[in-house]
């Protein structure tokens, strides 16, 4: 078992190949919470050894996502640290010596098979894998003499270094979520550790860097479980078993129906984002929608993610970051996959917007108005509008739908809701209401409602028959907050103008 007394150091090690899936952000979050709870360090390491899959701009995108979520690393490519560099491509020389060490000690070997030769093997054997069943007949240093191997190396013949997985053995390890896990080595192939270009594969790089960076706990998705036996063997073969981190393989985030891992394709199909932020593919220029741009608050996004596969054992659902840090424990992480529920995700955001202070969201909302060419000249008015409508917003972008009428008069009216029951008596009522309100000094919701209902009683009209037309007059349709609250915010002059304008529309044949 790894040493439990050493300082907690965890890492998130993404590959810069595209957008950041919410499963990746959850891995960041669990790393972050664990580190903060135990007074440890959270490290960001960029695993960019596969240059064929490298995407320009992806690393900065990852950094921006983490910053938006408030999950800033203690060490990483942006802010450095005692174990720099934090990009694997800049640590290239570290890896070869360890790969060569493994060869020298008999735990790995040089493989000189060309891509064409391997393709030929795959055609002959549909389930071909490079391992104990065939490595003794393929072109590698296990079958070549020491002199032949050295001659090929001296000639610069392209080659890879593969791990030599033992035969008829079992690899055991303890996972902090899954308990005891074991693998039959006969089912594990001889993975490439060092590629022909001198770059390590994930298998070698992750072990070397976790050792050199003194990582104490390795959090990653359960899709990496099949690779675990190779990594366990490498920790042993390199003589580092005593320093091996605690393993934490997180459950998958599943499709809403529970059938399989949630993918970008599922989000596209079902109409919700799966990336933290908008991702623009530099080649196709296709934009994949993100939670941020849809109008999620980062606090709501983080809270939602925390409860995908974890709970504190109570019915509590809304947690501040401080509460999450205090209550987080690996023991409460589920083994089973967590179904993504978009309706629940929307509920989280609604709760956070509803309970937000205006000051904390006003600048994001102002950007929405700016895009509509609406200039705010009265900050107090804007703040009051936002305070009035925020409890009706699920996303920040909902502000315009919920509040546009506060900034411009309705262009259209829902006449179908009003005209069938409109009458001369109602026209007379509203004309009289205008005269009454023109002389009103106390322009507050209570007084306006009192006058409204008193006049209705005087005219022998049920107030309920007048409320809907009044709402349509002010906002154009059957929506919005309390109608007298709307009138207060609009002010006397604007309210009366809108009543006058609407009466004409309601009475035109």
C-alpha cells in the first residue's frame, strides 16, 4: 500500500485535443476538493505527448475552463511550480532514460516491427495484440541477439520500447472506490512505452511524472481501469512501488437513460451542452456549445457536478465551495455511474440565479443587453429590474425574454388573449384608470392595486377580467412578474402611455 503519511498532492492531466467534457471538469473538482480538504496541492499537467492529436488553442481553453469554475491549480504550466515543466512535451528527455532502464532490467524490450508488418499481422489475426502469445516470433530484441539489436539501434532503425508483461500472473491493487481489483496478466498486451519519435505514451509518462511530482492520489475516470495493470507493473519495475499513489477510479457520467457514457453526440442530439465552455474546432470552425455560454453560473455548474456520483449522506443539494471542501470524502463517491439529468442541471442554475445578489450577475446580464444594442443609462433602474425578474430565470440568457419590455415597448400584443372578451366597458374602465393614476402621488404596488380594484368594483367589473388585459398592455403577453410591480418599475408616465397605446390596438376591428 502507498504511504498514507505523505503530503496530499493530486493532479489533473488532460490532453489538449479539444473541448473539456463535464466528466473532465468533475475529475478536476474531485481532485480540487480532496486537496483543499487535506491541505494538499492541486497540480495541472498537460499530457501532450501525442502530437498527432494536439489541437492548437486547446491548452488555453482548458486553463480558461478551470479559471471560470474557480478551480485554479497550485502548480501548472501557467503558474509554474517546483516540478516544472508541467507540459509532458517539454519533459521528453525524462522518459527515455526510464524506458532504457526498464529494457536493461529485462522489464521491457525494443520492437522494430514496421507499421506495414503490424498491419499484416492484424490482417492475419483479426484480434491481434502484441503480447506473450506472439512476441517471441515478432521483430524485437527478445528474438534478436544482443549484437543484432545493437546494430539496428546504431543504424537508427525506427523502433518502440514495449513493456514485457509477465505470463500467468495476477496484478492486484486497491482502489479507494472499488476496493480490491485484480487483473490476469495473460489478458494484458505489451503496451508501447516509448514511441519511435522518442515521445512516451501515456502509460510511461503518467507513471514517471506522478513519481517525480510526488503525486499521492491519482483520480481518473474508470475508463482507465484496463490500463491500471500496466501502470502498477511500471511502478514495481521502476522500483517505486512504495511511492505509488492511492488509486481513485471515478464512475462514469452516463447518458440520461443510463445506457453508456455521456458523449458530445448525446448533447447535440438531446439539446444540451456537455462542454464547460464553447469550443470552436480550429479546423472545421464548428462551435460546440458550452454551459457558460448557455448562461450557467460557475457556482451552479460546480455544485451540479459535485452531486454527479457523490453525496454527503443527507438530503442537502445546494453547497457552497466551502461546504463541498468540508464535506467531500472519497467514501461517499458511488461505484455506479451517474446519470446526467439536464432538468436537474437547469434546476441548480435557477436556484443559484434566484438567490444571487444582483451585483454578482449584473455585468454578465449587461453583456446580453449590449448584444441587443440596449444602453443602460439608469443603473438603479436596471438593478431593480434584474432583482424583480431573476427568480424567473433559468439561464442568464433568459433575462431578455423575461425583461425586454422594461427597456422597449411591446411591438406586438397577444390579441387572442384579450380581444374576444374586450368590451366598451373595459375601454371606459382603463380610460378612467388613466385619469385616476395621473393624479396619484403614491406610485407603489400596494396603492396601485388598491386603486385598480376599487375602480373595478365601482364599475361592476371583476378585477380578474381586467388583470390579463392590463398585463398584455404592459408586456405584450401573458408573462412576467407581478403586474403592479411592473407598473412601479416602468413609472407613471410609461405605464399610462402603454395603456393608451394598447386600448387603440384592442378596439380596432
